[in-house]
């Protein structure tokens, strides 16, 4: 009986040791995988920063092949990195070519460090001034594929009440911000983007292609773009292009907020934005007509 009990104890200890060994190996393997993932993330971050510095020195568009050679990176890794940064809005592909340049969003990186040294970005100062004076949200944005992407957002409202965030992408065809950027494109490209937007837009935000083209022409003539609940119910926006139609990296600026308040301050919004409008956009004074 004692011998049998001792044998069972030994078998139990052997099983316990086996479990400890098994889970120890498993934990160490997971730790090793985590370390490798961390190392891979660090390498990706270093490559992204090296790419930004490369463009800062080159000051010209570059192809993936040129980037590979300059940074001594595998072509597959370079392609993935460039695609990722382009999707995020930090790189832009030159239309009709296979070359890339830093997108406008890159120019807003780390600007607060320059502000501390007394070299503030004029656009940021203008946006902050308009937001403060009008008590609403001001956005500066650019086109990123079929979306308008906000490069800078400043609001006089409580942060929790602000629905727009820096870096956010939104549909173009149903928003004033988006149409102000679409206005520089030909009809074929506008229709292509509208179809892509409609494929993912909620039913109330889908647009009719012919009506969209007509609306853009009317808004181009009067010099500003306006939407009322186009994407978010109860929110209005007035926007204008900041760059000429032939600019490869376009910019827009807009003011948005609750429709009731936007109606009250509409004339002031048009006046402040009209002072910024490029003379190549429209030579006509802002109209007071509404666009829905």
C-alpha cells in the first residue's frame, strides 16, 4: 500500500513538472514573439522617419526604386511603407507618375515645437482666430483618395462636443469641405469619387451624380461651398479652397457647427472666409444663397 502511494506521488510530481515545463516554454515563446514584434515596430518607425528625412533632403518626388536605393531597404518593405504612409495622408502620389512626395499633412507634424520658438504657422493662427471669434470649429483639410482628410482642427467648443478630429477622413461628395476640393477636378473624376462615396455612405448622404456636378458649378461661381446636414444631421459647414485649381496638393478651410448657430453667424463666416479666398477661385463677392 505504501509503495503504491509513493508511486502515485512520483507520477503526480512528474505530471506537475511536465505542466510547469510546458507552460514555461509557452510563456518564453510568447515573450520572444512579443520582443520580435516590438523590434519590428521599432524598425518600421525608424524607416518611416528616415523616409521623411530623405524627402526633406531630396526636395523632389521619388519613386519606390529610388527610395529603396537611398535607404537600402527591400523593395517589398519600401512598397508597404510608402502605401501605409500614403493611406495615412503623409505621402501623396504624383498623378500620372510612379513617384511620391510628402503630403500637406506632413507639414503639420511637430509644428508646436516651432511655435515655442516664435515661428508659428500662419494658417494655424488664422484658423485659431476664426474659431475664437465665431465660437465654432474650423478645419483645414486636403484630399486623400476619395476622402477629405482634416490636417488641422481647432474648436472654440468643448472638446467632448467636437465631432471632428485631426487626421479624420470623411466623404467628399456630400460635404462642403469635400466639394470645395472636388471643384478642381474634371467631371469624370468627380463622378468616380461620388460613386465610391455612395458605396459606403448612409442612405441620406448619397448624392445624385448630375445634381452633384450642377451644385459644384453653382458653388464655384459664387466662391464658397455650403452643406446642411449632408453627413451629420443638424450640422452645417461653409468651406472654400485655399489653393489654386492646378495645385497638386490642395488645401481647403471651413467653418462648421450646429445649423442653428451657423445660420446666425453665416454672414460673419462668409466675410472671414472671403478674406482668405484665392483670387483665382472666384472674382465674385460671396452670395447669400443657401445650398442644400
